[in-house]
C-alpha cells in the first residue's frame, strides 16, 4: 500500500514552494546541507547545460598527503557549496595532515562572489573548529556552515558556533551553549536551519587523551542536540534525556554498561556458525549523536536526528524531537531487515545461495544477517554522512549501513509516528533527494553494487570478484529513482570505463587501462534535482552527470580526475549553475 495515500497535490505544492524549496528567483538558493530543512535536495530552478567548467578552485591543498596516507583514496567529507544570489560560501583547509590526529589541520569559511563572470574570493574566516579523532577511527568528519537570518553560522571549537557578518566575515558573536569552553567537546554535524531561522546541530563530548588515542578508547561523556534562535538564545537537550522522554518503538535502549551484540569472529566463517548460534557481545557505551548527521526539520517543526551506541554500530535510533526539544519517539533501527542469508526462499536477498562461495553457511536461517544470525540492523557508522530526509507525506528516509549485502547498506523508511515501513537495498553514506511532481513525489539515490566480498573480507568464504561469484547480481553502478513505496521507477547505469586526468595545460588524458571494467561508482552523497526533474550527480570517474527523467543520459562533463573518495554533495544556484567537487576542488558548471 502506498504511504502517499493521505497527501494531496495541494500539500505537495506547499511543501515545494513554502518550506521545502524556494520558488524561482527566491534566494538563498542553497543555504544548507541538501538545500532545505527537510534535506530534499530539490530546487525549483532549471539547471544549466554542462557545457563548461566555469570555475576550478582548490579548497583542500592537503589532498596529496591525505590520499597518500589512504592508499590513493580521498576519504574526507566536505561542505556543500552554499549559494545565495551572486554569493557562494565554501570551506577551505590548511595546516598539515597527520594520520594520528585531525587536529593538525585548520578549517576556514570563504565568501566568493560572481563578478564579471569570475568567482572572486572576498573574505576568509579562520575557524578554530577541529574534527575529532583520526584516520584510524573514521573518515574525516565534515565542517559545515549554514546561511540564515542574513548571517553565516559556522562551526567552532568546544561545541560552539560562530555568527559571522556576511559582508566582511567578522565575528558578530560566538555562541556557546555551555558554561565552559572544553576542547574535548566537538560540533559534529552540519548546521541546519528551519524556516523560522532557528539553527540546529549536534555536539559530542569525549574524554581527553593524548594525540593518537582512539576516539573509541573511552565512552563518550555526553552528547547534545542544540537549538539557537535568531536572537542568539540557546536551548539544548542531551541525547540521554531525549531517549528517556521519548516513546521507544522496537528494541529498548541499552544502558551504557549493558552488553550489545557484535559479529562472529572470522575464525568461525562461514557465518552463522550454526543455525542457532548467538554472537558475542561487548559493552554498548552511551547513546550519542552519530557523526555528520545534520538534523532535519519537518514543516510542522518536528526535528529528526539519529543516535548510536558509542562502542557498537548496531544499536541505533531515529529520534523525533518536539520543537521545545523534548523527545517524542525513538524508533530502533534493529530487527527490520530480513533479506540476508538466502536459502532460495528469501525475497530481496542479493546473496548467493547458502552453502556456496559468497553465501551463508548451509542451513543458515533464511533472511538473517550472517554476522549476527538475527534480522539485519540498520547500522550507523561515524564514517558516513547519511542524514534524515523528510518526504512530502511526512515519512522519514535514512540511509543506514549494512555489511551483509556487499556493503550496500539500506535506505530505511519510517512513518511520521515512528513505525518502520520498508527498505531499499542501498543506503550507504546517502542523503536521498526528493523530486515532487504530478501530485506525488520520487526519491533519488545512488545505487552502487560494489565489487567486494558478499558479507566478509575473506575471499575463501565471501568471494572477492562479485561478478564471477554472483552473476545474478554483478558489479554495477546506478543512479536510481524510487517511488514513495521505494519501488524502482528507473535507473541510469554508468558504463564509462575510461580513467582520465586533467593535465597542467588543461588538456585531458584518458586511457582504458582495465582497472574499471564495470565502470565507476557514484561519488555523491546528496544529489541535486532541478525543476525539470533532471538529476545531477558526480562519479568517481571524475565526471559530473545530468540525467533526464526516465533514466537517460542528458550530458556529462569531466572535471579533474578519477579518484576513489568519500562521497561529496552537489548544489544548484538560483541561476541554474551547478556546483560540484572533485579532488579537493570546487567546480562550477554551466553554459
């Protein structure tokens, strides 16, 4: 049954023009993560043609060191370019890169302006924000500002944010929600703004330690959802208080010292070790905000955010918060997914049959996650940038991680009352976009079928060549549009096999060197949809693509180089220019 049954065309129009996305000519065009408070990634503007790279600006000069330390991959999350009229706001970085700590880097906010066809930098603000942890803990977290109330709000150290003068980048005030300044307290999410100009963000406090100590070496001290009003007044609530006040839907919230299940050891492969095997456990740790989760705000003022157990990624909650920052409900991401071990009867499983390479152990219960022998949980990893999206009918979408389906994750859908509805077999590191049309809406998400082991890293049991061991579900890379019930409406497959790089003289060299026989994965974590339903998404092949409704290629343009990378967001200006990222560079594309 469609979850859209109660939503009218009038409701779609209000969502599109009122709260969800500005009308044509209204600004700011792209003020925050995924464009608006609902994170829909939609702007009611027609995108320009991908004829020229109008801008190519290096914002992260540390990329050579970052990629060298990661085996050639750029595992860094970056801010979406924020666009307001002729102004563009984008982060930049300096300092030095260290594998032991992210704190040796420096982050900056920049205001650019279009002048005579050139994007000119007007000012740079030097923030004291630092990312927690190191590359040994997770991919580099995102530093992310928001435009609201005529100001730029920018992350700062100690769980603070800066309110900046847009004209010159000067500090109007530093907003500190706490009675002290603690360098072990971190602003850990993009800043979100609702239609009234309230700013929301997440904070985590950890135990201090020496450089190189693991982020997970001690339990998190505390975590908060913070709300800053346009008059700079602050309110906050701890995640502990949210969960204690909320109605819990599904699995109860584990206590800080309770035991939580983790996967079986590799010595017991293939998994599960027996039909009734019970996985080992470790201490859960406290519930805290997942890193990089930008709070989403529904048109009725409900705030949605996500918590996770500090030590265990399998115990997580989608939390609905009332506008006064009291917990309404918290819905467990556990126990909903039944598309794992495949005995031939499991609908939706992409695993080979039990007992063959890539499949679970013969006799495994149908549908279970082989790593724990129970229904698959939607996991929340601190590497990802997935953030909730509120659809026009009030349902909430969240891209969770799952390892047992070739690391594809699942896009999970919940009702506005917190009931789990259904899931789609991809969701890893994704904030899906929404295209409202014809009295209904569609959901756009990347859909990468990775060439990895099916559920573990041991090729003897899980295979290493997906296409060879599972020809019914081979390596392939799609952008997919879904209906409100997560049914596939169309898919566009990337078939490019050329590895390209832009040379110093601006020429482009491409070779078919056999390294990507099945093409390249989509490298976007928050795609763009324009007024005509055209989808804009960047790929690891170094190209920015525009895709028509129906799943046909409209156009593509090469940017800097093909590169394995953490996923990056795109944005759209009020004049239809498209803003994308590749190799630590900001590209602007248009006619």
